[in-house]
């Protein structure tokens, strides 16, 4: 068990608790590319799966797992499987193994320009 935890830290990942609300993550798994917009706590808007979330849906991200019952809470780890709760399903959704995690830059907001007369 400890070996898996250390390995997840070596392979890379991110603790969601350390990210600001409105952070956007691109999570590439073996089969799909998910976009997660973090809303705070474990809540996120997630999209990227043609069946479960083709459009953004509000979910609760539990964390990452190696496919068994052990879960690394509020962590998205490379080589692990993302686990989240979807409002339309009783059991959690577990993705294929995560290949890459990237934080997307936020759009820069500029003040409205005033018209010159």
C-alpha cells in the first residue's frame, strides 16, 4: 500500500485541495480527455465522456484509485483512475488510467473599453 502511494507521488499528480476554485484541469486517460472546472471542495464541472458527461455536469470528485478499494482522497494522479460521483448514477464513475494532467491557463479578463468620440 505505501509503495503505491509513493509511486503516485513520483509519477505526478495534484491534490485538489491545493488548487483555487475555477482552476481548469485537462485529464487525459487511456480512453478519453476530461475537462474539470474545480468549484471548491470536491465539487467540479466535468465533461469529456460521451456517455457519462458529454456536456459539463456537476460531480463530486472522490480522488484517485489503482482500481481496487483503496482511494487517495482529493488527488488526481498519473497512472491512477479518477473516481467521481455523478448525480444520475448510484455508484461512482471510475475512469481508465490517467496518462496526463495539465492545468489550463485561465482567460485573462480585461476591463471593458470605452468608445472614443
